[in-house]
């Protein structure tokens, strides 16, 4: 066999941690002699960048602005329009946007941020950045989102923020959570990194919570390479977000403590350099124009998957919530039974050149969080979900042939794995009798 050289092509294997993913793939190559780019490998997610996106970026490289310039302002306006929010502030990443949103909400050392452990770690990490403690609430049974019925009993005098996550692109019940929060003067920051373009009772995600956070990482709906945003209807949060993005410095005359002249700016709080470039925003703006098309394709593929897997007794398809139009960032199947053969299914799909991922290890089970004292088993529904979940390929550039192949291979492998499980159960019964 020809020796595989895969590093230069690695960026097409989109993932949160491309490096780890490639490392993992490399181990598999050694073990199984399989090259992930051979035999029509289908990754679980992938960006779509077209010639017009590239043209938009190169035009900026020829312009007078490389960072904070007209593309940043246009992208922010377009995001505000899309989400029907008054303001949008873009950041260097979704994580930076979360950090800024919690800061604008007034989160300080010793405060608590209520969130779900079924999320990318950044939702909780951003609370730690500010010296606050994440408080993890379980998901509702059968749901992917935080159980709003458990929120109120978790509220203490130190609770500053409730951060629901629109897991997989399925909007969390933010209206109900806002109502709970109002009674306590708590601020709701919705992590909508999965949910750009989703609707809840006809209302777009982005204008429901006090602040809403988006990510433009390549696996998300649209990409800037790296990037994020906060949308809000509140002027006070907007001013704080802007200052936090750039060292806590303020130029706007009406907000200055002193004013020494037209050159003058002052640092009023400790901020960061979380700015995003005009180069990236040109890409984001060009991508945002395709959001409707991207979403339509994601929904089409999800509908095909639903139809194909719905009647399989070994598989649970994603929850359906009345009035909700998900953005389908991820398509998560859950395997049924007491011993879901998830790891084996992932291996078998990989051997068939189909990439998958697991979203997510419950945040508190990461070694860093374990060391902070969070016990294993803290949220039983999330733990149960975690044993069963597998994200199968879903991205707008995925062709119908690929969708068909995923369906065929998943059905074949699932049926064969469960047949074996069933026969080993019979054997166990024989042995024990
Ligand atoms: C992607 C993601 C983030 C972080 O966004 P980055 O742009 O990668 O920093 C935060 N929360 C969730 C749920 C995400 O999926």
C-alpha cells in the first residue's frame, strides 16, 4: 500500500479539534491501513467555501482595512438583521463572545452561572475565566436541552447568569427561562453556537434572550475561519461588549469620564484584544448571504435521516418540539438498549469511510472539572445520553449519494451489531441457567 501522507489535506476533516481528530485518524491508519481521505471519506461536518467567498476575502486584502473596518460593521448589521436583534458585536471566536457576554452581564468572582453539561466546554469555561462557578443542571428526559423545571431550585443569591444551550440547533425554551430569571434579576445568555437561523414559535434565535452568542467556526452554519458574535437589544450590554472586545477602552464621548480632546480614549475596565479582522468578516458576510440555502439543505438531509431511522427499534431520532424549527447543526442518533454498542458502531462506520463524532462528554467529566470537585454522575440524563449519542455526517455540501450511503451503512451496521447483542444475550441466559 502507498504510504499515506494526510497532513496537508487535514483541514477538510472539520472538527472542533482538528489536530486531535487527525491524530486519532493517524492511529487508525496504522491499525487498520485505512486512509481517511481514501474511498470517499465523508466527514461528520465540513465548511462550504465558494469562489465568491474567496473573492470577497481577497478584495479586503487589496483594501485599506485589514482589521476593524467596514466589513466588521457590515457583518454586524447583517447579523442583527438576520436575528432581528437591535445590536450585534462580533468577536475573534464564539468563546470570546461568551466571555464578553458574561462580563457584560456583570459576572464576577464568586458568582454562579447556571448552565447545562451537554455543551462544548467553552459555555462553562467562560464562567471560570471570570472567577465564577458553573452550576450544571440536567437535561429533561428525552430532550437535548436544559430542564427548565430544575432551574429555580438551583438559583442562589450568587446566581448572575442562566446560560441555556440550543444543543444541535434545537432552540432551548428561552422564553420560559427568561420568565424565571426576571423574578430574580438574573440575566439570560443563550449559547446559540448551534442555532443560527433556528426559529422558536416564529421568532428567530438571537432576539429572545438578554444576550445570544454565536460561533463561526468552520463546523458551524457559516464560517469566518474563527469568529463569534453576541446579539442583544440592550444598549448598556452593547456598550460593554464593545469595550470588552478592545481592552476595556472607550472612545464614545458620551461615555468618557474625562475628555482631553479628539484623540482621547480611556480604559475604564480590564478588557481583552478579542477583535476580529475585516478579512474574516468579509468571509462571514459572504457566507451569511447563503444561510437560507445552507439551512434548507441541512433540513432536507435531516428529514431524510428522520424518515430512514424513525422506525428502527435500535435507534432514537432527535426530539421534535412543536413550534420549533431547528437549525440542524448536528444530527444526533441515540442507540437503544442497556449496552449501546456506540464505540463499535463508530469504528465500523469509520472502516466504511464515514466520519462521526460524539457531542459531548458531559462538561463536568473532563479531568479539569473533576479536579474542581464536580462528581461523576452529577446529571443522570446527560450521562445516559452520552453513552448512546453519535453525530452522523451533516453539512450543506453533502450530496444525495453520500446521504444514501450513510443511511445504508448505518442501518446495516446497527442491525448487525444488535443481532449479535441479541444472540449473546441468549447465550448468557443459557450459561446462567
Ligand atoms: C462552537 C461552540 C462554542 C465556541 O465557539 P468557538 O467559536 O469555537 O470559540 C461555544 N459553545 C458551543 C455550544 C459551541 O458549539
